[in-house]
C-alpha cells in the first residue's frame, strides 16, 4: 500500500507537534529562568563573601594607615577574573581608590542610572547585590559598607555610622552565556525528542489507525461505484473492529434497499415503456431525468442522448420555447393541457395532446414536471370525418330540397328556350340575326340541361344513389367547359388557353361531375388572375392522368392550402366555400384526387389526378 498523507494524518501530526513543542518549550523556558536564578544566587553569595574579605583586608590596612598598600590591594582585587572593577568611596560618595584608571568611570555619580537602581528605594529596602546594566555590559554590583566601629573613631567622627562604601562589580555575562548555552542544548534536545516522539506517534497512528480506516474509504468508494458486495475486514475486538462490523451491517442494509429500489425501478420502467403515450419527467431546470420508449421514439434520438440533457436540446422537435408547458407548469404549479401539431423527420405531421402535471416538493414548490404526450391524430381524423358527415348530411338535405324546388322552373325555362330555338330556326319570317339568336338559345338550352343534370345529381346524392359513370373524353370535356366559361373570361380580360395533347386521354367518371370540377377550378383561376393574365389548361397522359389548371394570380398562403377544400371555407368575398369541396368529392368518387401547388404572389396550379381508363375498369371490376 502506497503511503498517502491524508488531511487527518497531517492535521494529527501537526497538532501533536505543536502540543509537544509548546510543552517542551515552556518547560525549557521555565528551567532556564530557574537555572539562571540559581547561578545568580551563587554569584551573589560568592560576591558578598569576596566583598567581606576585601573589606576586612582593607580595614586592616586602614588601621595601619598604609595608603599605598590599600591602592595596591584595590588594584590586585580588581585584576581578579570576572571582576570588572573595585571602587572605594568615602561617606560622601567621592571615589578614593579604584581599580580602573581615574576619570574613566562615570557610572558612580549619584544621579546616574546605575546608582539610582538602588537609591530609588528606601535604605531599609536596598539590597547589597543587584544586577544592573552598565555601558560595559551586565554586572552584579555588590555594595559593602565600612561601618564606623570603635577602632575607627581615632580618625572618624564617632557620631557617624558609615565611613565609606566598597563597590565590587562582577561580570555576569559568563553566567548568562552559560545559561544560554545550556538553553540551546536543552532546545536542541527537546526538538530531537519532539521529532522522535512525533515520528513515533505518526507511525503508530498510520499503521494502527489510518491504514485500517483507509479500508473503510476504499470499501465506501467501491460500493458507491456499484460493487455492492464489497465489505471491510472486521477481525479483532477494538473500537475500529466494532466500527467495521457496524459499517458492514449498514452496507448490507443499503445493498438490500438498493436492490429493492432497482427492482422497483425496473418494474416501473417496464410498465411505463408499455404505455403508448410518451412520458417524460423534467426537473426545475427542464432537464429530462426519465423518459419512456414512446417519448424517446418521438424525438428520434437515443436514450443516452435524451436523459440528462435540457429539453431544448434533447427534444428539439417537440419543445416550443414560446409555449412551453413545463415552464408554465413550473411557474403556476398547476396542471397544463395543450394540443399541438408535431412534425416528423419524414415530413408527416401528427397531432399530440400534451399534459404537464407538477410534482410538489416538501417545501411546497414544484420540483419536477411530468409530461404525457398522447397521439390524437386518429381521434382528430375521426372527429373531422364525423363533422364532415354531419356537414354532408346537412348539405344533402339542402341539396335535395334545392334540387326539388329548382326542377320546376328549370323545366319551364327549358320549354321556353327550346321554343325560341325552334322559332329561330324554322319560323316563317326569320329575323336578320336569327343565327345568333339560335346559337344563344342553343347555349342556354345546354346550360339549362346541365343545371337539370346537376339537380338530378344532387337528388341522387341525397338518396345515396351512385352514378354508373361514363367513359369520358377529356379533350371534349375540357372543350365544353371552355365554351361555358368563355363569357366570364372575357369579362375579366383573362385568356384561357388549352394546350393541345398528342394522345386522347379517356377516364371512367361522371361527365357532369368532371365538368363541374373543371368549371370550378377554371373559374377560380380566372377570378384570381389579374386583368391581361392567362389561364393554361393542359392534359398529361400517363398513369395517373393529370389535368393541370395553371394561373399567375395572387396565389394561396401555405396556412390556407390545407383548408381550401373544407366546406364553407372561402378566400373570396361572397364565396360559398362549396365549389372546391364538391369538386374534390366528385373526383375522389372515381378514385382520383385534386392537388395544389402555390406560392403567395406567384399564382397557383391545381391538378386533377384520375386513374386511366384501363386501371379504372380493373378497379371497377374488382
């Protein structure tokens, strides 16, 4: 196992080091003070003894009154090791004898700090020895008085108590240096002992505590990574062994809970994935935390790409930033419902009913939102078919009554028109413009017959009767419609051009219904064209057969192209909205369809698609 200095190891080592260093340092400091005081007391005792000896020797020489010997004795005593100076002062403080050259000692004036160190106290509180600081360093000054005893009265006034003072200055620098030297050795020894102690404690803690605790760390990390069977060795009877057993018991409990949670989660995922509706759970930041297979299939991405990412990225095809139900649900805390159209990658569209339900947190706020996406395309189609059936039923009832009431006046008009035509052709006294009148009467008769055919057709529709159908020549049908809409085209200053076709296309259909569809489409193209424009009609033979009506008018907006075939929807003021609806139903009755391509401002192209005659006959036989 590699050595790693964890935070606990470093902290423990630092704490022990500081504690031991503080204790040892304090002890060394106290010992140094005590040692210095002991050395100083010894020096004081020695200095007092030396001072008394010097005083006794000097007093003897004073009795002999040998002043030269006294001076030599002062010099001899001052030359002793560690003795800084020996000075003899009279009772007035005047220097009489000194071991240093005369005039070199200025520290013995009464006002100097060295003298005030003792004279600042009353006489009864003054000590004979005191450590003072001089210009030469630290000295132990000993003051020995010369008392006025009876043998001295021969030269001194008996009324005085003190005849003079002996000052003995001993250098205590060596004492302090000895104390410092001992202190340095003590500090060095203490540091070594501290280092050894800290190292020993660190090794003991490392191998007895830390290494065993690292097994807990390793086991916890591996369990968190998924190794649920990992445990800590629990041998022994100490506290760490007890902790290991408790840790293993906790790990067993957690493993059991995790297994149960995993089983419940798998069961829940199985149930959710079995639902056809798309289900997704999003957090407060709109990140997808869970989703079923149906929801993921709607996005066209994988589960790894979806779960954990924001819905703006993972569900870009579904998410609408302007009308986001999750945002509204998070903001209001209420359930949101919306129906929206979803575009697939292949261009197809479907309708989804989206429910966003909040999940409240313990504090009352919304922590998550559950979105449920339900495909209602079939339901909407069924509802549309039902609505269309209702509209068709109403339209059939209206057409039945309208056709029944219109047949009587049409019959009268037809009788009158045929009489006019007969009179114009065979009358005894023909008018100069009888030919034009006969042509107009013939057109009127054809249109009346067409109107009657239409009313009969509506009557059959209202009764549920199907037309048997005819083989229709498309060129002839287009020519008939062209003659019919020619007056309207002239009124709008629009040219209607029929492109010739090399093949004769024939289809199975009801000619009246086909002409009705063509008429509606061509009239719409004329009305959408500008004055001076043109409408082109072309037939494209093949399978299927295509009849194209192209104009360069105002065009149709994309949002309106899906609704122009709905009943009662019209973009023209005054329009009924039934022309394209009926045309589409007529064409689809014979297996065809009507397609539209248009751009706003660039015109439109309507295309009637019908199966050719051969395929129509096969379908009819089938």
